């Protein structure tokens, strides 16, 4: 279990209170960061994507506590690696943009909050990248 889980959970609760705005802002940041990332979203229904991200975050949070790759994390990894061919570097950008969005929406954001998000989501990102 993450040492930062309480800090993460508190921050997560604060940002999801404005989840539509939070996720929309995140995707604006993420797609603007790299033309290759933007291209991955050509023709994608962003509302559906936001719903998928919301579910994915829940799976990632669960994995952080269990440290056992559940079927949802494996499905995410398979889909991202084999179907849409997301490149490994994009996950680092994804996390950086997510944290930027958290910073914009969490009024209590600080260095511990950032560390908490990285600590809780990092293990899942390694699995999704195919590095764990």
C-alpha cells in the first residue's frame, strides 16, 4: 500500500468534484503536448474517452493497493500496446499532464500531492507500458 494513499484519495476527491471540467482540461493539455498524441485522438469521442479515463483511474488506484495485476489493468495494457500502439514515452507525458490538471483543480495541491499521484499511479503505468 502506498504511503501516500490518503493524500492521493483526498486530492482525487477534490478534483473529481468537477470531473467533467477536470478531465476536459487534462485532455486539452495532453493532446496539445505532442502531435503524435493528438493524432491518436483523431475521430475519438472525447466524452467516451473521459468515461474510459475515469474507469481506468479507478482500476489503477485498486492496483496500487493490491499490487496484483488485475484483469482490467491487463486489458488496458493489451489495448494500449497492441491495438492503439501507444509509445512508452507518451505515458510519462500522460502522467505529467494529469498532474498539471490536478494542480489546476486541487486548491490544496503541493509537492506531497504530486508525489502521491505519481506514487499511486506509477506502478500501473509500468504495467501498461509493458515494463513490469
